[in-house]
């Protein structure tokens, strides 16, 4: 149930933004960005639906789902993960961004991907694993890192970088932002009305 609701949330948000800026509703005008789990969500949307997004920026993305337990330890909430990916976490593997990237590689349209992460971020290793993996995938990928942790200082520093990487003129493009700075989709759970 959760993956379907999550998709409806993201696709509904994207449609709302595109409706507000209907003169910019083409794929080449649509980018998505997010941080932390929102960065994972942005990567998932761009890689799964490249016909909808020209690019994606993910700041400190929690992108290697199988590694979450290693990083979260006692803070890991299996009931939330089970609500999202099934009782045995069976949907987790097929929603891993590496699996999605390999599937996206087979498609005609490929989004530009831009990732940043602080070198002291507790999930820095995830970003490095993604960077190393993407070297062998035929999808445009840019990775930047510098000193910093899982914090707004780093994310604010990251915000302007995708524009120059994607050669965007910010005043002409749609940017759908999905921020979720918690370790879960708790906000989505409490704020989703269906």
C-alpha cells in the first residue's frame, strides 16, 4: 500500500507544480531535488520516471536502502520500513537506486543526476557507494563532497550547484522540492490525505 501512496504523493506534487507553471510543463523544464530521505525520493522519481524529469539533485541522500540498519542502529524503526516496503522488506531491493539506475540505463531518456554529501555525514559512505556504482552506468552523474555533516549548512551550500551543472536558468525552470529530513516517511504518514 505505501509505495502506491508515496508515488501518488510525488506525482500529485509534480502535477500541481506543473499546473501552476503550465507554460513550462515539458520534461526538459522539470527537475526534482531533495535531501536525506527526500534525496532518495528525488533519485527514485527521476530514475523510475525519466520521461517526467530532466534531472535530479540529491543532497545527503539515504540512497543505499540495505545499509540503513548499519547507519541508524537503535534508531531504526522496522515498523515504518515494513509499512513502506512490506513485512519482509521485499520491495526494498527493487526500490534501491542502483537497481533503478540499471533499469533507467535501458531507457531512451536519462535524467542528469547531481549528488552532494558532507565528508562527516553519517551516510557519507552511501553517497560514495552510489558515486562508485554510477561510474559504470550510462546516466549523466555528478558528485561533489566537502567537509560537513547531515545539516542545513551543507544543503544550503548545495542548492545553487545543480543550476550550473544542468546549465539552468533558475527563473525559467520548474523545481519540485521534496524535503524530508527525518529518517523515515513519518511526515508523509501524518500529513497524507487520501
